């Protein structure tokens, strides 16, 4: 199984049913509108409308058996062989040339989806899409046995971005706030991360969530002099997490501060 990763990545498309798309605006008119509005607020909307015609409808019309996903200017095309994947790259490149677009040379790649059943060796065996990196990962079957599957998890770039935001909170220095106030501030953000990035292979988030707990432990030791000793602080932490297990969003998954 190969994936053709296109454009500089997935929405269910309304034209997947094979119904021919009849554009209400001529292609030349669309190109003109996009050109005139570059830099404007409406540019992403027009770009998405143009790609819907230039790519989505074209794929549904010409390659109805090939599954694909697109989000804004990133797309993934699912192919059954390397030969088919390379053919699709050329077909899409030609289609884009027809409508005045180009594939991103560095980000257009054919990826081999390696798993327990596909054991070949190819240079590209992973890709990143919508903040998730898809690659071979260990998975557990219902009977408890571990096998290799091709799965998504939060990408390094996404984790790095979230880590930077956590650092910017400077939780350990906010001793003028209460624990409840800190929870109210960060819970909506952390809960959003957990809901989105935790949908697949959520263990990739655990180090980040534990780091938040570490900052909170530092807050405890900074705020209360009597708890600066490591053992006392840890005992206090255990009492709080046991009594209020849902105070912080991340405590649903990770309660340890180190």
C-alpha cells in the first residue's frame, strides 16, 4: 500500500459519490478572482473553492476508485502499488499544470505504508498530515499480542508547538493564583489537545502531560514553604490527585509529576 502525499494534507468530500461537478463559475473567472484577492481575507475561501474544482471534482470524475483526502492545500492519495502511486503523481502534476498550479517539489512524495503485512523497504515510510505523523508503530490485538501497524500519532512538530505553549504559561511562577484558578486557565487548552491528538496513539501525549504536572509540582513547592521537601510535596500531590482526580484535564490520563 502506497500513499501519495501531495501539495504543501483531510476532509470528507461532498463529491465522493461520483456525481459530476458542474462549476457555476468558469475556470478562468476563478483564476482571475484568486489572482485579484491574493492577500485578502477571502483568499483561503477562494483557494479552497478553486482546489475543490481543480482537484477534488477532477479526482472523483477521473479516478473514482482511488480514495483521497484533502485539507486546504494538503492532500493524501491512497494507492495500491508503487506503480499506481507514481502514475497518480504524474497525472496530478499534469492536471495542476492545466489550471496553473504546481505540486510542491519537496513535499510531494510516495510513501510506503509499512506494517506487519507489508515488510518491504522503501526510502519514505512516514508522512505528516493534519498534525499527525503516520508510520509503522507497535499495536496490541484484542488477545494482547503486539504487532506492527501503520498508525497516526501527534507529530514532532505538533508536540514541539504544544511544549512551547506550556513553557509560556510559566505555571511554576504563578504563585499568586490558586490551584483552581490555574486549572480554569489551562484546562480548555489541554482538553482540546487531548481530544484532538489523543484520538490516535494517545501515549505520545503522555510526556507532554507529565511535563504540565511537573510545572504544577514546582508551583506547589514554590507556594508552600512547608512542602518544599520532595517527599512532603509528593505526599501532598497524591492527596490532591486522589481527592480531586478531575481538577486538571490531564489527570484523566497522567497523574504523576515525574
